[in-house]
C-alpha cells in the first residue's frame, strides 16, 4: 500500500483527482487530494506561494508517520517540489505530471512569456480567471470533460503564481518521475530536463494532453502505481 498526496494545477481543487483516486484506491492505496488555499471550496482563504507549500506539508503531517508519494500537476509542481524537500525522510517519491519544477528564487511565471497573465491578474483583482473552453482544444479532452472542468474551475490566487520558490537544495537530488503529456509538447521544461539528465529522475511519456486526470485517468493511475513501485 502506497500513500499518495496529489495536488492539481491552476484553477482546480482536489475534486480534479476523483477518477484517478478511485483507481488507486481500488489497487489498495491510500489517497489524499487536498484543495489548496484560495481555490474551490477554500476560495476565501488568502494565499501566496508559501501558503501552498505549507498546505502540502500539512496534508502530509495529517497522514502521520510513514512514507508518502507527492504528486503535482502543472502549477502544483512548484509547491509540491518545495514541500518534498521539507518533509525529508517521509518522502518516497515525487511525481510531476506535466508540471513546472521549482527553481530557487523563481516563480511559476518565470521563464515563459507572462505579461498577459500578469495583466489578467491585475485586471481581475489579484486572481487569474479560468481560461475559455477553446484553450483546452487539442488536449485529448471531450466536450463533456471540458465542460466539467470549467463548471468547477475557480479563479487562481495571483500571488501564488508570482511568488518565488524557496529551496535549500536541488529537486534533482530527490527521487522523481516526470510525466510528459505529449499533446502539450514533446519535451519537458528546461528545469525538468536538467534533472532528468542527473540520473535520479525517470521520464514517462503519455500520448494525451495536459489534463490526464480527466482525459486518461486509468492510465495516469497506472503510471502513479508503477512509479511508486520503483521508489
């Protein structure tokens, strides 16, 4: 039995993992899928980057003693990667699902053209609103799946996107799996690619889009199960 703490990316709450969690629980695993501060049912909680790191660490603490696999999707790779360092010996493995990887002193928005996102945050009172349905095109999602995502997506607290990551060491020193969703591009981001070259990380490719918990939940659960087995 493996214990997972799984965190979804921007605009999403713990509900995004429902299908994946069901598959993992059917295999006998324990799954926690916390909703980060400022999102979904916790939309009234102020949040910056450090808040989200503490959210993940607190969820691990609630599990008590024993090892855990941390899973971060998209944006959530940034706080999950920092939390992985903080939980120390309790970490079994980190799985980055088409995710950003934290870099000390850099934010989620560092390293890619972000002026449009920053402007959107400023124009919407400090939050990043969910994208229109067209932004999900070409990612292996059905119209029903896109509608389901947008029906529950909530604005993302902007301070979590612009605040810097704080690391004592390198994420490359921790055992990790990087899941690259090929419909969202063939290559991992540069920070992930550098760690993959270091030998402690493994790369898994899957022929689906950026939201595999919706488009391929059973396949993603299998990948998570197999990654934990190699921890």
